[in-house]
C-alpha cells in the first residue's frame, strides 16, 4: 500500500508531529510505501530524514486561514498526489486535514483524517469555535474515516454535528516502548517536578507557576522543558515571584526520557487538549501525573489512582494536588507503578499502529 501523509507545520515538534513520525515509521517498517507532505522547511523535515522517511515540503501550506495561500496549496498538493499516486491519503492537523480531504475527493482517493484535538473544542474562543465547527461540518464527509485520539473528541464531534457515529472512530494515542534506564534514581529530600510542553496555547505554564508560589512547603523544584512564544512572560513571572532558585528552564531538549527518569512528578496544566503524548511518556516512565482534566486526559490519568486531575483554573485544587504528592514518596511510587501498568495495557504504539492499519484496510478494501 502507498500512503501519503500530510501535516501543516514543520517548524515545531508538537504532539501531532511526533505522532505522525512514529506512525509513518511504523507503517513503513510494516512494508508499506510512505511519503510525507509538510508545510515549510523546519525541524520536522530533519527528524523525518533521521528516520529515513521521504518528506516533501510545500511552501503554501500555512497555519493561518488564507484564501490565496490555501488555494495554491490545494493545487500544489494535487500535483504531488497525482504524480505519486497513493492508495490512501492520511491527513493530520486542521489545515492539512481540510486541504488533504479536498484533494482526495477531487482525485477519488480514499482519505483518513486524524483530529489531534478539535479547533472548536472547549477553551477556544467563541468566534474560532463557530468558524471551525462550520468548516469541519462542511468537509467531514469528504473523509472515508475520521480518527479521534480520545473518546472526548469523538463525542464532541458528534454533538457538534461533525460526521456521524459510523464515520468517526477513536484510536487512542500510543507511544513506542523504550529501553529501561538502568541507573537508579538518586534518593533526595527534594521532590523533582517536571512539565514537558511547548510554551504556547493551549498550555498554561503561568497558572502552574502561580500554584507553586502558593505552596507552604519548600522541598521541591520545577523543570519546564520546552520553548515557545510565551516563555519570556513565564520567566518574568518566575522572577517577579522570587522563584528563580526553584524553577528552571532548560529549553527544548533531546533527552526528555532521561529527564523524566530523574523526576518524581509530571505536571501538565492546559486549557484544552486532545490526548497529550507527554502524559503517556510520563506514565511510561512510571511517574504520577498532575494534569488538567480537559479533553482526553481523563481517559489516560485515573483520578487518585495514577495521579490527580484538576479542574481548569482550579488554583486551590492544583495547590492541594502538588502538596499531596510532594509530601508522600509512597503515594508517588504507588501511583507511578499503576500508571506504568496502565500505559502498557492501553497506550502502546503497537496497539495504536495495529488499529490504524486496520482502518487503512477498511477504507481501501485491501
């Protein structure tokens, strides 16, 4: 089978980008031919080459809505698809999902679209929700199948009139297994907290900083791994709250697994989510999770079993969860063990790959 993937952005490595690279690698290793089309020239292309994946850049595939750029992108993608002649197009991210489905329909090629969290989800501005809900309703049936990464997103689509129950299927995100770190974590009286996330919407680093500043205890440190446009404001907030000796900003790192292995608690505070891969990475590493109970997060994190789910903008609830886990090594260990077990039963890459290839076979009749 020849499968053409399309995704909007090459300049950042978000969850959708990591998901697509993992998926394309797995599909290629399973014996299928793969081509990835992406907008621009950025780090995504470098990562694709490292995995020996063929990647083509298109200049007019950009994130903002633009009638001229979007039409040019449609023509450019149509030329690429016509030349390569895939058996299936699998589109990821909102803009690529729209244009990819239009091209697939025009060329009578089966198409799958994965929604990594809807652009009309709760937490997004009302005007944006209205616009993207209308767009997604209009193009939903151009796909042979829509994959959502959480049951939350599937239910949201159906409630919003996007597609129907037969069209939309949930396939939870999965992460590849990694070789266990043989080095034992050095015992410490300091609880090491970590959040791995881009400094940009929908993440809310500032809210977490404010909660940390309200803790009555001092036996903790916080590491924010990632970069992005809101980092300067968060750094300034840390300075204003006199927390420079407690909160650290290593930037975007290539050793995330090792950093998770050295940590004690994983945090992810967000205004909206699909099903974040970083939560699954943390569970894979045996960490208890404190996360906002938004989107598909509650489908991974079991409340008071593998971590704590905190309501959006619940300052006191977040402070309480932080204090509870910082104060109990035994609870951290118990939740981490249960979270790791849940990862290996429900969120492995192999499970996700198998389910996705089954969808490919259904829509192509192969």
